[in-house]
C-alpha cells in the first residue's frame, strides 16, 4: 500500500521536471513567435512591394490616357 504513495523526494523530482519542461516550453514558444514574426514581416514587405508596383503601373497608364485625351481634345 505504501508503494503508491509519493514521498517528499518524489514530489520534488516531479516539480523539478515540470519546471524544466515549462522553461523549455517557454523557450520554444519564444522561438516560434520570433520565427512567425519574421515570416510575417517578410510577407508584408513583399505585399507592399507588389502593391507599389501595381499602383505605379496604374498611375503611368492613367497619365498616358490623360495626356492622350488632352492632345486629342
């Protein structure tokens, strides 16, 4: 019957193991957050570049159409 009872030493070992796992988990979560943030920053920069190129193309086309209309009229 006493085999199923935890001693103070067993509880301390379990607490130490849980603390170690918690620290490891904190480090892993921090690394994942940092990696996700870097990936998101890269995607946002790419999206900004593509949007700038598209808007520039629309502006050039619009100015071309406007100058053609001014010449015709």
